């Protein structure tokens, strides 16, 4: 195996610790992005004063799952068929990627709850 792919045990252990950088990046910023999307997208997923769950899942799925989305662009089709296929892929990908958004929200909630507890435990252990 090439040496650039090997990680020492110290490097692997550092990735799994609860650091302030991970807390801010994976906890606070993710929660802020979710709240911002919910606030700015309110006009999209509210229909007749009620929440449309399909649109809600589509909004969060498309915005949070863009890096994981597969878009098929067919060759030798006319422009309407190509655009239709791309839109279909984005819609289906958005609905499946709402599961990724749920996972990101769960991870953000975990980091928001666990980091302060870890800091309290660390202070108690040092005393």
C-alpha cells in the first residue's frame, strides 16, 4: 500500500475526537443552514397555509443532497427530452436525498448535545 494512504493511529484518533472545529462545522453551521433553508424556503413548501410535506422533502433533499445526486444526461435526444430527463433525475434524487438531510440533521443534533457534555466530562476528569 502506498504510504500516502496510510494513516497513523494518532491521525485516526484525532478525527474521532470531539473538537471545537468539528462542533462548529458539523453541529452549529449545519443547524444554521437547516434553519436558514427552512426560513427562506417557507414560501416554497407552504401551500394554502399548510405545509406540503412533498415539497418540504424535495427542498431539503435537493439542497442537502446535491453532492450525492446522479443526473443522467442522455445523448442524441432533442432538447425537451434532455431537459425532461435531467429534471426527472433531480426530482427523484431530491426525494431520496431527503434521507441524507435527515442524517445530517441527526448528526448536527448529536454534536450540539454531545460537545458540551464532553467538555464538562473533560474538566471534571482534570480536577
